[in-house]
C-alpha cells in the first residue's frame, strides 16, 4: 500500500467516520450556496421588475384595494381585475410633467385550457405602451394582431398553439423571457383583443362591474414623468380624485424593498457566517476527536518509515476528499431544492424572485465548492500537525 493510496483506503475503511464528516461539510456547502442564490435571485428579481414596468407612477382605481394590495401590482406583477373610465387616462396624459402615459386592462381568466390554474390577461395599447411592448419586442418583431397573445414564461403553451380564454380562441404568437414575478403567469394582448375577451366574459356571467362599452375602461395607467416630477404629479393626481384613485410611486416602493432586501441580505450573510463558524468549529472538533483515536495508527505509520510531512499529507488529503464529496452533495441538494421550487420560494417571500442564469449558477457552485474544499483541510490542519509531531514511543507504550 503506497502513501498515495492510503487516504482513499482510510476513507473507505471507516464509513461511519466518513459519513459524519461528509454530512457536516455538505451542510456547510448547502448553506453557503443556497443563501447566495436566494440573495442574488431577490436582487435580480427586483431589477428585472423595474426594467419590465419602467413606469414612475401607476394609477389604479381606489376600488382595487378591495381585490388586491396595489403595491403587489408592482412587487409581484399580480394585477387582479378592476376598472375605471378611460377618460382618466386622458386627464393624466394632459398633466404637466407627464412624458408618457399608457393604459392597461386586466382580466382574470377563470380557467384557460392551456393551464391548470386561472391566468391573468393583460391588455395594452401598442401605440402608447412603453412597458410591455419592448418586452414582447425581444421575442417578435411585429405587433400582436387581433386574437393573438404573448404568453409569460410559466404559461404552458407554445408558440403557434391556440388557447381558449372565456371560450375565445387566441393564438400564442410569442413566449416571453422570465421576469421572476407574477407577470410570468400572464398572457398579453392588444386592447382590441381585450375588448372581445371582456365581452365574452360578461356573456358568461363573469362579474366585471363594467358599465357600458368594455372598450371604454382601463384598469391601470402607467406614467413616465420628467425627472423630479413624480412626487408632485402623484400628489396632483390624488387631489383630482375624479374618479377616486390610488397612485403607486414605484421608486418609493423600490427603495423600501431595496432597504428590506438589504436587511434580508445582511441577515442571510450573518446567518451564513454563523453557520460557517459553527461548522468550522464542529469540523475542527471532529478532526481533533478523530485524531485522538488515530494516535496509534499514526505512530505505527511513523514507525514504518513515514515522515511527518507524509502524515500531514495523509490527513489533509483525506480531509480534502471528504470536503469535495461533501461539498458536491450539499450543492446538489441545494440545486434540488432551489430549481424545482423557485415559484414556491417566490410566493413565500412575496417578492420578485429571478434565479440567476446558468453561468452565474455554475460560478456559485464552483465558488461554494472551493470554499468548503479549503475549509475542510483547514479544520484538519491543526489535528494533522499535532499528530505528526507526537512521540512514537510514548504513543506505542499507551497501547500496551
């Protein structure tokens, strides 16, 4: 048996010891990798939502509060359905300081044949829209036609498939990139198509509370303002109160969320550091305890001619191998938790959650693995040095 083969042989001959150390290292890798992915996903989700919506103000009817917290429209892309007269759009558009204003109409589908759950339908005006149209433009170069829709990334329908919404056939003309919000479970159409769907929903006795022509309503007004005008315009719009409206200042919401995310990130970072310190203490204690059990083993190896350097190499290589396998298992477990359950994590957190792309995920995997592969041998170093310097004769006499 050569010194190079001894580390693996020792690992295989002591399955209980190996398993306990592997579990400790796996937990260390899991906490580091999962915590890093969650923090990055929250930050990416917020940036993505800012880019997708691109509005400084969102104006919705005050009655929306009875159906949904208006701030969830921004944070989660969850829209519900509620309506106000489209004349409000003209009023807002005429205000000083408004650069662009565009209306959207929301409709919650009771069930679509593409999905196992209700989906959100969002109608927009291609002529004035500055939030959805650029997003769709990443996937198709032409505007949506009548009874055509663009599907969010979580809608189970492919391009050129037909889905039925309130009995109306709609052709899926594009599938959109993931945003990490409830917008991914929606489909998007023009106002012309939305008017048809609203009429169909009303014919099916879906209570919409729309008086008159469905084409004469909007659910929300997205407003882009001149720099520094958002606060003043928000106050002016609230004062008009004709009809009563709720104004969401996206920068204020984003700042609040960024502060919250900063706190969450800080908390997770502290927890990761605490877990690391605890795990390192446990690993060091485990290697020291194991060192006490291996004193005679090391003394025999020294008597057979192995140098102190060879013994240190043996202990460190064993720790490195255990750290590598434990780290791989911890990261793999993290992937099994994070990949399939991203939607549940987003719902639990109640915040935009956009998982990093695979290049970033692989980089995090490599960084986490490198960290634990350094931590394991580092924890074993003290025990290895202590064992390699022990007196052979004293240890051999202890066993007699």
